[in-house]
C-alpha cells in the first residue's frame, strides 16, 4: 500500500474528471458536487473507455464510449450491464488529494 | 525514429495471425523477425487432414507465402529453431548460432504430438500426424504398404484414418475408451459417428490399450494390454498434443501445462508474451483456431499500445472434417447434475441434435448429421443468453404461407434484433413477459436493445405489440426526455419558458427530477434546449456535455481523438494541405483519412496535444464531433463539369459559411449538387440541394445512416439567396421543435412535411425564424480558437495530472 499525493483540490474542477497518470497506471479522479473525491481505475470494463472523460451525475459516471453507468463509490457497473472497476481510497488533507494505492 | 524489435518464435497460425493484426494497426511500429523450425512459410495446419484425404494440396494450405513476408519487411528464418532466451539482455539464440535482440518477444511454439511412452514407439513406420513432413511421409507409406493402425479415436485420429482410407489402406482405429471423440461427443452422437465411419470402411478396436509396438526395425504390429495383437505396417499416433513449452521453461518463464499468460497474454517475464497452443490462460490451453485468433488480436492491440480489449477465454466449438460426416460440438455438452437438455433424435435420417441447459442458459450443444444450426447455437452459448420458453422441439416446420403474422412473429428467438448490442428476439420477449415491460424505453433499459444506434426501435415496438398485444398502445406512449423525469420535451420547454429557468441544475430541481443530477441523456438535452432558448446569455455547461462536444474532437476507441478542420464546401488549397501535412508529421498522426463529407480527418491525436494541433493548424473547427452543422458536401459544378447547370461549389461554400457553428438537436449534413446526377449525394442529406436548369431543388429529411431515407422535395427556388433563406428557416424550425438527438429524417416524419411547409412558407413566420437563427449564429464562436487562447480551459479540460513514481 502506498499513499500518493496526486494534486491539489483546487486543480480538480467539480464534475469534470481528471486522468491521473502514476507511472504506467491511470486513475480517473472525480470531485462531486458535494466535494467528495473519488478515484477509480481509468478503464471501463466494457471496452476500456477513458472513464475520466465521462459525464458525472451524483456518485455515478457514464463511460464516454458506450454510456455504461458506473458507481464511483463501489466501482459497480449498473444494470443492465455488468462488471466492476477498481476503486481507490481518497483522502483530502490541507487541500491536497492523496490516493491509497 | 528507430523501430522497436519484435521477435516471434514459431512461424505458425497463432503467431503469424498476431503479426498480421499488428500490421493492420500500425505497419511501421516494429522491425519484425520470425523464427520457424519447419522449412515452410505459415500454413494452415488444420487442413493437413484434408490434404491427406486428397481434397487439397500442400500449396493450397499455405496461408502466407514467401512474398507476404518480403512485402511486409519481415525477417524470416525457417528451418531454424530458437534454443535459448536471455531475458535479461533481451536476446534470443538459435540452433544456427544466430543471435537476435528483441524489445518485445512473442512465443508461439504451438504443441508437440504426444508419443506414447511404450516399447517400440521409435520403430520405423511409427509416426505422428502433426506437420507437412508427417503428412508427406504418410502419403509415401500408403503407396508401399497396406495395413494402417491409427491409435486415438479423437478428432485428429479419425481425420487421419479417413485420409489413409482414401489412400487405399486398410485402417483400424484403436481407441482406449468405449466412445469415439469422447471429448466432443456424447455417447449417442458417438455411436452414430462410429456407425457412419464403419459404413465408410473403417474398423474400430475400442477399449483397447496399446502395450507395445512389435517388429524388428520396422513396425509389424501392436500388442494390447489384454494380450491380443493386430498386424500393422504403419502406425499413426494421434493420442493428443502437448504444449511446446521447453524453451520457455528453460528460460525461466512460468510454465504450468502451457506457458502461463494473463488476460493481456503477458507471461511472467516482462516483454515476453505467448499466444496459441503453447499458452495457458486461466488454466486452459486451447488447441483450436478461433481462440488462438482472438488471442492474437488482443496481443496485437496490447503491443501497439491500444488500450483495448483483454482476452477472457473462449467457448470452443469443433467440427470434424471428414467428408460425408457432419459433426458439431460446443461448450459443455454432457448431461450432468443440474443440467437439462433438449434432444432430437431422428434415427430415420441419421440426425441427432442436443442442447444442454443450465439455469435457463444454453451451455453446450452436439449436432450430428445436420450441423446447419451450429453457428447459431455457438453464438447463443457464447452470449450466455437465456433460452426462451419458445425454444421448442416441433415435428413439423411451421409453414410460412398460411400465417399472416407479422415479420417479428416469424423471427426465430435467437435472431438478433439489436445488432449493436447483440440482443435477440428471445431475450426481448422474455424480458417483456417476465418484467412486465410496456414501453420501448423500458425494454431498452432492461435489455440494452435499441440503446446504441436506435435503428431497431421500430422492431422493438413491434415485439412489444406481438408479445403483450392490445395492452401496448403506441399512442399513449409518452416520450419522456429520459427516465429521470415524467415530462416530455414539450412540457419541459414550456416550463423553462414560463418559469424563466436558466440553468440545467435549476431545471432539474424545479421540475422535480428523480435523480438530482440527471443522467447522460437529460443533461446534454437540457443543455441544448437552454442554449437554443437563450442563445446570447446561456453559458454552455461543460459538465453536461458529452466528451466530444466538451473537448471539440471525436473520442476514438483507444481514448485518442480525431481532428477535422473546416474546409468550406470541401474545397481546399495547397497551403492548407501543406499545413495539415506538417502538423500530421509533427504530432505523429497515425492515420490521415478522407471523410465521407469531403474533409480531412487526423486520427489518433492525444488529448493533451489537441490545443497545440489546433493552434498550429490555424483553421476553424470542422465540427465533425458536434450536434451541429457538420459539412456541406459539393460536386464540382458548372465551373468545370460539362453536365453542371449551377455553381454548386460556391453555393455550398456560402451555405457553410452562413450556417457553420449552428448547434442543432442532432448532427446536420448538407450537400449541393449541380445537376440531378447528384454527385454530392444530396438525396440522403438532412438538407440536400440539387441544381436544375434555372433553379434549385431543396430536399429535406434525407439520411444515409441508420435510418436510410431519401429526402423529400420541400420546394424549388430560383436563386441562391432563396436557398440560403429557406434552408435557414428550415433548420431553425428543426432546432426549435425537434427532440434532442432526433435527426431530421425522424423529425420530418413525425411533424410532417405539410406542417413544415406551413411554418416556413408563411412570410412573417419565416422572418421571425430567421431573426432567431441570426441570434444563435452571432453568438457562436469558433471553439478551437477560444480554447487555444484560454490557458485556464486547457488546464481544466485537457491536462492530465502526472505523478512521478519515486517509491
């Protein structure tokens, strides 16, 4: 487990995802309307879509490729599709965003 | 740029297919070297048995001839075996003393035939049946000798046996089990097969285990464990294959039965991959061609850096290639606890069909005598679909002429209704019945049918009608914006106007949306309606835009984007082309493609490069990504064309300059042709103009896409000014009254051409429409320019966060 600082909260606009590159790893980072920040693996389980570019609604995001609906909190794909993306724990301290890898 | 070195060990079907896939994606990425132990180019090993049976020749089964390797600049070394891999230095060594460097290494060494470890298996006249050499030897032997024994009553053994029979030999097939092809067939099918092969002249010794091969130097016969013997002057061992993993094992790569690979076909060692029969994926080693090809494709994408699919395993099917015998088998075909099956056994015609079902899902099938349903069944098994109640056995085919049911009633349950998402009639009908669905939208949300292109909505509606009968009433089906609200578009727009709502969030809030923040359907729709109603004051909301319209480029399957600069009327200049070429080179654009709308598309651009690419192109956005006016396609026109009656090119340019950047409910494509030959395809455009002597015809509602439709003639006018005016009024009326994502083809049908004429031919009305159109056009700015000049937006939308790795 590693706790990694990925950036400052003010760099993360609300409801616009950010792709975070950590070495070869890619996360999609989202700041919701209520200021909660979620991090998920940046890869839709369907066809590998770039989730960071999806439309955000509440704690759900919609994959830009084929509109799969994914819950950012637990990573679960919503019916009628099935699947799961990896989620990562996010902590905010002094306006800085940390992700537990 | 130095190309990366890609080395392939094994010049067979799986490895070479992977190379083909790589070349398809990017010809220039790798310098490719292939080593193959056999002295031939890649051939179709599966067809060796048909060569033996005399149906084809060895030349015919060559898949990639020498020329192919040359043409693709592949360094090919045949008759040369790789004996060592140095994974630290990334080198391979061959038995001829050659050393090759690699950046990426694919192992595709296939398998080796299993030779029974019994006394005498090394005698002359004992052979396997695996490669061209074996095949040629068998054909030679058949000329000199008479008595052949094939050990192994599986697929390969039977195919070889049939070949030897064709070559005039007496053939006995020895099998250790009671039933032939026991790994592919159930006992009933197996018995039918045996009966058929016996008719062809083959003899079987079942439940016989070979103990020894007897003879001096040459084989003379076989002795079995039960003490009996049989004479033979040729023995073919077809008892199975083993993955060829020695090289990998010696090189320190993790090996179980095969070389262990993950879903990306990566072995335990970085930069080394394995595909084909030598690879073991999730505990399974595949020996059939379809899975190997799937693996090759996944690996190719991986090596080319496409964030593509993973390989998650395959449901395999087999078909025996023996003339006159049709056998098919797929999936889990044996009856076991927890399964039930549907069987048809027609002894009279020698036909047997069986499908095995678990939890209402088809998991396996066996067909004998008539394998025509094989593909369909395999498809159903692979898709893991529920088997509907109407999948029944019947004695008589329903005769089609006596029925007056609709086409949907006639469709088979496994027929695909929604091609985009692979949803069948059976799935839809079952969902309708079980979940009590009443609307097309509910079917969509529940089954995915009609979710992508929407082309099958009509069929889904018919299925609803067919399944629930009168309960389904198309007219009461109110089309709501999405499932977040019970309001229709008209109601929402009325509310927005009367309550003077100004923001997406406000609309959802005030109108009692079920989901507080809406969904990917209603948010972009509301964003459009608001911008249409308040063109000057409404601030486009990035977070309610689909990625393409947020980033002003088209997202591609691999997460890169495409860029199409504006070229009015499809006319360009040497200067523009030079600029485009320079940008394409500078940013290593992997593909430059001409579009159907007469534009140049630069594909494969990274998100972060987009603003730089636009800045350097210094051309306006071509809006190829937008729900807006896309392109005005033109023919050459009378300036050059001998048939041209009008200057179509100039009118196209004028229309495009007038209407560019106009946001519309869905994309709008236009064309101008200078005569009815219609070289610009005006008949299938949202607005298509056709020049005739002394005037212009205006066609509307044409579509060349999912809803193929010829445009309707709206009117004929005399001047270019009139064309621009009518087109503008038509588009503004479309903007104001169409549902978001409703193309003009659907809208024209819904609203009716007469109504449209009434609205836009009324002089006062038209004036007002044009005033509102003008407002929208004035407010629209070139988005690329805006982004290029705005560092903050670049930062917000285009920049990734990069975290250096230092732990």
